[in-house]
C-alpha cells in the first residue's frame, strides 16, 4: 500500500526527531524540530515545550496527530522500521502495541498477522519477513529465539497494564513458561519486580522491562493518566510513539496533519452536507431519499459502491430505540428487513459480513454507539441521528465512519465525494454549530470544521444534484422550447445541462453558471430553426446580466502561465531538477568513499562509545553482543564483508546501481578499518549510527550532483532556456476544491476564482502575505489574480536545485502580460533561499520575451511599500 504524501511527511518528521535525539537528546530534538518555522506553523496551538516522562527522562516520547481517517495504524506499522533505524538500533526490536479496547486489540492483532494485509506487508518489507505478532493473551508463547531473530510485536490494551495494584494481574504475575528469558540473569536486576522469597519474577512486565520495547500507543488521548506513567516505568520502553486525532496539549505533539491534507489525498469525503429537520421521522426520510439518489449516481461510477446509511438510535430508556427505529424503517418507510442490520452490544448482525461484497444487501445499519470501535466501511455515506446532536453521545466517532472515501480515490461525480448528515434540531443553525464542535473533537481545526459543513437549503432534487446548499447560488439560464423529446434528448449527455418536462408540450432547458459558446452552439443545434434566433437573444441577455455575478474562472476565461523549459540532450524538457537528474549520468564511484575524523569518529570505553557525527558528540551504550547479531553469525563472523552487506541493505538507493553501491561501501569500510584503524567489533556495534552517517553522506553527494546539473542546464554558457505555453500551467474553476478558503471581512474584487473561493492565506488573515494580496487586488493594471497554493499539484512552480518554488501570487494584467509575485518578510528577504528564488524568477522573466514579469515583494524596500513596489514593476 503506497503511502500518501502527508503520511510520508509524518514519518520523515519522526525519523528526523529520533536522529536528532541521538545527538541533542529527546528534549533538544523536539524543540529544535517544532521551532522550525514550517513546523511551528503546522503545529499552531499544539506546539509547546517538551514534557519528559516521569522517571524516564532520556526516553523519547512524542505524539503524532492525524484526524479521523488519516491511517494511524498503517503509520504505526511503518514507524517501527523508522524507530529501528534511527533510535532503537536493534535489528529486531521488541514492540508493545497498545490500543484502547479489546475489540480493536483483536482487529489489530489479526491485521498484523495477516500476510495479505497492508499493515503486515509494511512490517515484512522493513524486516525482510522476520516478524512475529502476539496477542497479549498469548505472551507465554514468546521464546528467546523469537526475540533474538524476529521483530516481535505484542498487541494489548492499555487497561491490561494500567493498574495501581499488580497483584493477580496476568501480565504482572509469575509464569514458569517465561523462565528461559531470565535464566542467565542475576537474581536481582534494578527496576524489575521480584518474588516474595527473592529472585526475579518471570512476568510479562519484567520481560518487557528487560528488552525495552518500542511502545506504540493508538488513540493515546485515552491513555494518558498518572497510572499510565507508572505503567511505563514498569515496562521501561526505549521510546513511545502515540497516535491520536485529539491529543492533549502536553503530549509532545511532534507533527500535526490537517483534515485538508486528507481531503487533498482523497482519503475522506468532504464537505458534509447537513440537513436539519424538525422531527426525527423527517430526518430518517431525508437520509433514505439521499441514499436512493446516491445509489443511482453510484451505478455510473467506475468502481462498485453501495451507499449505506448509518442510523444512531437512542438508548433503551429513551423514545426512539433500536427496535422503534427498525420498525419505523420496515412499516413506514417500506425498507425490506434483509437490507437492515443492527450493530449493538447485544445484536452483532454485521459481524463476519463483508459489506464491500456486491452480493451483500445491507443498505442501512442501526447502532447506538457500538460502531465507534474499529468499524470502517467507506460505503457509509449518510449519518442520521434521531437524538439532538449536541447531546448525543459518541456522535463524533460515528460521524467519522461516513467520512472515509471509497477506494481512497476521489469519485467522478461530486455527490459521491461528499458525506451527508441528517439531524433533528428544533433551532435552525444549532445542528451546524454542534456538528462543527464534533468535527473539532475528531481532529479538525475550527476553521476547517466551519469550512466543511454546508447546510442544506432546499429539499432533495435529483435533477439539480443531491442538495442545494446555503452558499451563494450561481445564476441559472433557462429556456423554454417546443422541441420534440427525441431532439431534446440529444442534450442529455451535456455537462451542466438540465432538462425538465414543463407540460403542455413544452420543455425547459436549464444551464447553471456560465453559458459558453460551445454549449450554446450544442443547444442551438437541437432546437427547431424557428427558435434559434430567440434562443441566441436569450443567451446574449443572460451573459450581460451575469457578467458581474460570476468570477473570471466561472465565466470560462483563460489563465495560463508558460512553463520554463531547458535543453536536455538536445530536446527541450520541463525545467525541473528531477527531470535533469533522470538524464544525468553520474556515479557514486566518482566520489570519495571516506569518512573523515570530523564526519565520523569513535572513542571506545569499557562498555560504551563516544561517537562524533559531524562534530556532534553522542554518548552511545551498545547492547549485548547477542542482541546485535544481525546476520545469524558468531562474533568471530563480524567481518568487513558482513558489515558491507548489512550496510548495503540499510542504505540502498533507487538511483544507484547495487553493484556500484556495494563496491563504494566496501571501499568506505576498508578505509575506516585499514587507514583509520577502527576495530570491526566497534563498527558492528555502532553500525546503525554508521549507516545513518553514510545515508547523509550519499545525500550530500547527490545534492552536489543536483547543484551541478541545475547550474549546467539553466545557467551555463551552453544552456538553452525558454518558456512554452504547450502544456502550460492552467488556472481554472474548481482547481482548489480541496483547500480551506479565506473567510475574512475583506472581499477581493479581482480574484480569479471569485471572492468566496480565495484559498486561505499563510499566517493570519491580516498578515503580511494577506496585505500583499490586497495591494495586488488594488492595482488598475491587474485584470485578475490568484493565490498560488504551495505544493498543490495544480499550482505554478519554478525549479530550484533542491526542490520546487511556488510563488505566492500569479496575476494577469490588462495588457495581457503575466505577473508572478513572491512575498518575503524582512527576516528572510536576504537569505540564500530567497536569492535562489530571485535568480530563477528573473530567468523565467527574461526567457518569457516580455510576456512575463517576476518580483519579490517586501513589506518595505528602499522606502517603498508593497503597492509601490508592484506599481514600479508593472508600469
């Protein structure tokens, strides 16, 4: 299962934290990463100082925040390999995976054991298939050779270990089956519980304490109590990684993923179409009608989708119980009983059912709260609660069930990209406010929650799309015709066209939004010749009426920005350093296979090392030799060849031939041993840190090559550079559908997408970038402009040697020229990064032959404010 970009970014941040913690300690690493400008901006209110674990100050403890639907479990599986390489530094670490309930424990253990499941496949890839998974109930089956030769994962509940009195608890009790694990230990070891008569207790807790497991904690907001801290000291973890949607603010939140990132990666359905009803019966009826419409739409989807409604009934002591609701569905709504399943603590009618099977008939699921634990069916589209959402228990967990996108892929029809909520509230607007609160509880930011709830204004109308929302309606063109049905039917496949039978032999053609020439021509072609003149006049009148109501994008205006291109092997290619590298023939063997004293040094003591990595000193205590045997060989088998092969597996690169890498690594190991006099035993014991430095070394070499090819293709005397409108960057209506929108009081007059569709600005709504947008909007020379969202696949970019540069704004001027604007605050206006962006922007301008302008705007430059700087550029 290929990871989404936000998941890759999350793991990358985790790896950086562990690597930095090796040098600066957990506290130093956490504060260094979370204070980086980009990371601090991402964390927002979740940022803060590092909280050390009581009694375990040197144990790294961080929390990764992902909203509901973000794939916390798959990230948990991948994080084990990350921690192994960067912190735990055992080939086969022990892992204690804790979850909040027995239901999730069983599901997680089963998934991790299944060779076909993505969770297990991630583990098998990281550990070459050497993985064993145990349910905590079966811990007595763990053998010493399992721990030595396999990555052992024990899945348990937090409650099983979180106790104040360990007496009589199985995981803290003495078990003779575990004796082989303790037979070689002295009778007393610090931190381990002992028997009353003396000697170490052969308990699961002591086994964990001995092997210092990596602790993975799912839904960590349920776990953080004083007793949990006491439990952690008993277990003695080597590191703790928590995953949750709603962390406590003191949970050392290292990385936070937004709901918009999930939406961009097509993981969740948004927005939520909210329909408020004055009675629970009407809410139920609305949900049923919506499901029928969605089912009809789904028939045209490329994948099989059977939309499901999730009903939340009231508890037994209230009015609308499960039985009452089911009877209403069958008797009043005429739903066949075989299409209804009940999932409560007493009735588990969906257990064992494959709801994704086309043969399955279930279309409605009734529950109270049972689905909150581990129930994931992306066919669930509509949520209907017969209670007031403000007071209903577990709404956020149940609502989360309808947010997951089928097949994690955006659907062609917009109705299938949305989730639906049908709620009974006596006061209009109360449900929207309450629902927003529930989304915040699920990990959405407050502004994200507000942006992703669209109240329904009208009733269900299949012809007009599933819902008409409270957003400002677009104008609609209508034309009444006497054309015969077979002629009108020729328009049925035209996008945006609705045809209604008006009675008395008349038919009404409706087009919402812009009427372009192509569509007008298509409609005219199916009309009787006698009506075409009148139709043309109606179209002209409609265009005059709506030209000020629709944005340039909605009016179909063109807005394209030419790409920068450069000659690569005689052919013009998109100017992108990744593209340059594909045609660049380079060899690792052309670079020195040496690590200098300043890059990597070891000073060995009795049982520990001091290691220098690029001048940063790390005190490193190595594990027992038998724990370090990665190749099933004796200590005498620790050879340069064995180390080289192990390093090859750790640092292999997709763009470096394996034979070339092994040869280079062999030379590097030989240099460390023969020239620098390091002992092979010391290198083997520190091999994880050595692998880390080698990865950095190769990364440095690759960047040298990127810098060289970037300069050669774009700035050398022989470079051939230009711009082209072929396959240009095209800005269009709906391109930023997945982005949060600006919701401030200022309404731009000239934004290309319209005042209601401006992507949110970086920083505060009154921040400096926002002020730059205001200055741009005020220029009479500007026809329209757009906020160019960084790293969005639809956005305009220019290449840099390391990455891509996404300017903040792009504008089209009245004279047809294009203006590209980057804003930089005073603190970074003269940075190396800004200089590189200025150079590539100026090259794009120079290559555009007068069609394009580029400027870096500052708050104040040589006494000129932002607007004056822009005026000086365009005039």
